[in-house]
C-alpha cells in the first residue's frame, strides 16, 4: 500500500496547480509535486529532480548524496569481506 | 532503473549477510524482529530474505497493511455507499477483494454497482469533474504515506468548488498502533524495522518513545533487498552494543522531521478520531483520521446513509495472534484451506502485503514448517 517508485521530473505541466511530468523507467505520467515545493525550491526548479512517487504525488525528493553514502557504506563492507 | 537496481546488487547483499551471520554468532540468542510495514513484508517474501538469514533471527510480520486491518463493518459501509445508484465509487485496486460480512467490492461491481479502480485520488477528482450529475466517492485509506495525497485532493476539490466529490475516510496512524502493540504483555520483541515511506512523511522523531520508553531499537528502512538487509545488520549492531536508538537507514528519503508540507496538508484536512477498530487488533484509541468539520462537504459519511455496524472478526481466524508474532500463519486452522487469497477469511490473507497471503503466495516454509502444514489434515 505504501509503495513508492523513484522517478525523475522532466517537465512542469501546470505551474499554478504544481503539476509535473515524471519519467519512471521510461513511463511518463502527470503527478502533483505540491509536497516537495517551497520558497527555497520553487516549482520551476524541480526539473531533473529525482523524487519518490506515491499514488500520483511526489512525496519526497531523493537526496542523491545520502543515497551515495549508503551505497559507499555497503561497498566498504564488500571490500572488507574481500580483504 | 536508478535508485532501484543499485540497491539489489548481489555482491553487496552477500557482504551484508556475512556481517549479519557474524553478529548473530556473537549475540548467540534467538532474536525476534518485527517489520512494521506491509511493503517490507512483501519485499522480504519476494526476495526470499527470511531464508537467507541465520536461523536464530525470526522476522515477525507486523500490522502495517492498511488494507488488511480494515474492519468488516467499514467494508460493509463502503459497499453500501457504492451500491447507491447515484454514486460512482472509486478505490485503489487492493481493496476490491477485502471481505465484508456478506460480499466484497468486486462482487458488488459484478452485481451492477459503478465501482472504478483508480491509481491516484486525483484520478477520482477528475472523474467527478467529468460526471457532474453523479456523486463520486473516493475510498480513502492508508497510513501517513497516503493521507497527505488525499488531503491535497480534498483541498483541490475545495479550491475548484467541486461539489459532487467526497471521501469515505479510513486513514490510520502507525504510531498509536505501535504503542498498542508494545503495551501487550505477551509481545516479546528485540527490535523493529521501521516503515520507510510513512517516515518520509512523519520523520524519525515520533519513534523516539520506542527506544526511550520501551527499550527497543528501531531502524527506519528502505524497501530494496539491500536496504532491508542493511537495516537488520544495523539492528544487530545495536543489540550487540546494548543500544536502543532510532536509526535511519533510509536517509536518501527520510528526514528527521519528515515532510512539513505533507504534514501541514494532513493536519489541515484531517482530525484524529477517538478510536479506530483494527481488524485483528481491536480498538486502538486515537489511531484513525476523520475529515475536519471545515471540509464536511467532502465527507461521504455525512452525505450518504450506510449501516455503520461493527462486525466481529471470524472466530476461526488467528490474525490477531499472527500480527503480534505469537502464531505463524500455518498454525492457523483455516490457513490455506478455508482461508485463501481468493476467499480470505482473515485480514492477513487479503492483500499481498499481509503475512498469510505472502506465505501462501511464495510458499517460503522451511522443511519442518512444511511438514507441520502438511500434517495438519
């Protein structure tokens, strides 16, 4: 039920209603991005953002640095197993 | 697919599993870990994670499937609203087979009710715009992950003054359910895998009581196999070091204070109910959401008449014990015989996120367990 899928915002389709087109593994669909938009990060700045999509809404922006750090930690485990 | 494939890498999984095995040997006792979220239950079965873990780690599949815990009485009410000839009833696909007292939404649709499956509550609002002479009702359910989306849909309906749209609200809250579980004397757990997408909305702060008042470690986890394995590893480290903390494995999506915009929308539209009756767990105070009086015109409960009865769970059903980890699905008399995903009797067999349905679908029973099931007669 709480399923979420990562996707990348490729265009803003309705600035007033905060609607955007998201690309999820090649499939495109209009989603609502109201939950990830604020004064610091306005609607028009969301293009190219990676977001988590749940029931037609972007619920959170994916923190690319945090994702890289998690993977780095796992990579270090692989290296420590090999050594 | 970016942010999906890299969290499934087999060589990393092997390395984490090795760490988990080593830590388990050092801890050297039986550990019960509950994954709260149905999404985790589904992923654990789909990827066979339970089979990869050392035998001393037992996963308890918690109550985090909002479809499964929907009580029969509420389903009867939903079906009654859907059968109103003026109504187009819209719902997520997962609710269609959930059993009410006599029938389910799928059967009601077959008998002529206009019931439509939608992907998003916004699709339901669109149907309302396209059918101005009919009443469109959305079956709102789900945890805090989903509640902001239905709140924003109601706010949009209000902004556009769409008067033929309303919602039958059955949203539930994770934190009161966890507290109710932890208050049970017979629950013996060693830690929690916390729900990733609920936490993306509420943050990690609301879980502090678990570590501070109940001395349990919890790790908020993502849903890919590597996320879940890494979370189990983090839990074992806490257990070994005698720590009870709220840790966040899913930092790429979960912030400490959650999503303030989503929380604001939720609080603007919804108020907390006095109580909600969870199928399998019973009444839990302040565990559900209702539509605030300011948005009463979008509340289907005020627009339509329905029975509103409370209906007891089936006597043979052991869902309550299974949700608390006291019984395994195959220890229930009706598992796989009278109760199957096609004709579920209990909550846990309803959705693919329920523990019984997951065991039934993926058949991941160990040899000993299989022989028990086989000998059940």
